[in-house]
C-alpha cells in the first residue's frame, strides 16, 4: 500500500488547524479543508493555500487519508453526511472509539495528538505523543509512518487506554490551567500582578521532569500546617466555589505519601 | 547602617536550606544554623561549612540579621525562646504578619521568596520574586540590598498583599501539582506511563508565558462537550474524590469567558 501523501482535513478548530499546518510543513499534500462553518474552512484554507470545501458531498474521493478533527459531539453526524470514502478515515478524538465510524467505511483509524492546542500559539510537534489505532493492521503502518513525519513519539494505543490517557490529560492540563486561572483571579481581586507567580509556575512544572508529583508536592496541606490552612479557608469565605476546591484538594494532599 | 553581611539561620527545612546555600554562594557569611532537631542543623551545617547551634540561647548575638525559616505553627514558640537579639529579625512565611515577633524585638521584617523549594532540587534564585516588608523603613533598604544579591525581583509587599499572593500560589503551584498527581494515579491504574503527559504539561505551562489562563483554557468543559464530560464522570464513578473534583472544576471552567 502506498504511503499517505494526500490528506483531506475535516474541521477547522484548533486541532484541525495545527495539524493542517504541521502536515503542510512536512510535505503532506492537503486536497481540501471542510468545515460545517464554511467561513472557517475558507479562513484556514487561505492560510494553508488549500481549497475550502463547501459541502461534505464535494470532498475529493481520491485522497489517501481523511482527518476528521471535529468536536466529539458532532463527529457522528459529520460522518453520517460524508460520502462513501475508500481512503483511510481517521478521527483525532481522545474519547471516541473506532465504533463511531459507520460500517460502510472499511478503513478506519484514530490519530490522536496528546497536546493542548490554542489558537495563535505554535506548538512543536516533535515531542508530542501521537496515539494511533486502526481497524486493519496494514493501515497501522501507514499511520505510524504519517505520524513519524511530525513526531518521534508514536504510540499504538487501544481505545480503552486512549480514553484513560485523555481523562488523565484533562486533570494534568485543563484542570492545572484552571488552578492558574483561580490564582490570577485571586491576585486581581487585590490589584496584584499575575506575572509574580510565573517563576513559581515554571518551577512547579520543571520539577515534574525529575521528580514524581508525589515527591514534588509542597505547601501547607502537605506540611499539615493547619494554621495556614485555616487562614486560607477564612480568606476564601466570600467565594464558596474556591473555598470548596481549596478544602477538598487540601484534604487529599494531606493523604499523599511521598515516601 | 552597615549592609547585611552576616546571618544566622533558624530552621533546616527546604526554605532554610535553599536560602543557606544561596546566601553562602553570594558571600553572605553564615554565623550559625539552629534547628529544633539538632541532627538536621548538623546536617545542613556540615553541607554549608557552618556551625550548628544546639540551643536557641547559644545563638551568636552579633550577626547583622537572623533568618527564621521555620514552620508557621512553631514560629511563635521559637521566637519566644530566642534570646534578646538586636540584629534584624526576619521570617520567611507567606501568611504570617510582622506581629508574630514579640515586642522585645525592635527590628523585625519579612523575607519571603515566592518559590516552591524541594529537597535535592536546585533552584535558580535570580528570577524568584522576594517579597519584603519591615517594621522600620531604614531596614527595608538593607533587606532590599540583601535580596538583590540573590534575585532581580525584590518587591515591597505588605502583609495583606503577601497573604493573598501566598494563597494564589497555593492554587498555582500546590494544587496544579496535585492535578499532575491525579493524572499519574489514573495512568498507573491502567499500567500507563506518566511520561506520556510531560510534553502536554510543559506546553500547558509554556502557554502561561504568552496567554492569560482564561485564553489558555482548553478541554471538554471549555468546549461544553457534554458527551465527553459524561463519559469522564462515568469513568471516575469508582473514585468519588476524583469524581467530585472533576465535576466541580468542570462546572467552573464552563463559566470562564475567555473573550
């Protein structure tokens, strides 16, 4: 089977955009970009020098692969409205299995880059794990080769494993970012500058590269410093949401055994 | 008044150790290290080539400054048992005010490095904000000069501001680290490797340097992807603690307005 050299992108969000740019950069030819919102397809198509596709039925049928990078919620419907495609069908979701593809698609797969993609923030794909899975074994080699254009870390991962990794990623990335959000909000309340915390945040993450999270854990809860814990709860009295988060996480941290 | 050239360290934990090494490196002379646990004082003293002090009453009385880097809970008692010291008394706590010092100490101050210190993990002090405060204005200049030996970011901060910054730091550092802990725990459950998440965690923090936390926020809660949210809650059913954290944080993230 020939290597994947031509791809159609379905979707125009962060994952679709970053992958479109990344593929283009390594010489994968993009045969078209479709989005449910045609203006978005046009915008991304213009940036990448690719053709925007207005209707799913107008998708070119001769691409080697089709990358569906759309919201999990709309993926089933977008697939349902897609024409009969013989090329390799791939989605980019952490939580959706291969069974999302209707039976009429014979070559189905997952191409899930484990990363947080934000608009207007370039990412270096080379270290990003790409979790791959496919219905047919033969396709796995093609997807692996496609991924190796972008990254050195391609992992064959079944749906159950991928779902667990995605769940863990929500805590590690989305929820840690929300902790930064609360910190900024608390500083703003008193007219203080979030930049103050950046060295601390950078060190917090730097530790992860050499220590386990249990070994890295510091702070009043870890020290069982109840005087400070009580002062903090008192300071959060006016904000029941932050109070509850502070209380429940501190309770858990006290139970961590770092030895 | 002469610049601070000689310091006695009270305490032997992470903050005391890192500051002892940092001071020594920039040529501040350490006249002794006291710890309630004499063996700990001995250990740190041996590493820094300093004299270990067995009793608080044996603290040299001729140092320019005394750095009390002990747990907030024991600080009042350690101060109570200290001899009458005429040099500058400093503590390193984020949450404790100047009023912790008994009245018999006339020159009192705070020297709070805003960083997470972990045993056996060196930190670069140069970018660490050091929040300073003092009872007498004249001392503030001395403390500022002392801090500038270590860092370019010395901030005069009153107790109320420092407490709020410390509270924000608990979210930004201790609680985000706990999110990494949960992530690792979830991966271990299925025999998966935490290293997989490191590029994601590094990118999560890298974003903080160019985007606000609200702009950086991604994930199923941000997208209001209820299909994924429900799947995740289902996957966490066996762990009510993680389930509760997932639920309450996701609910809050949905309310973030990033515009």
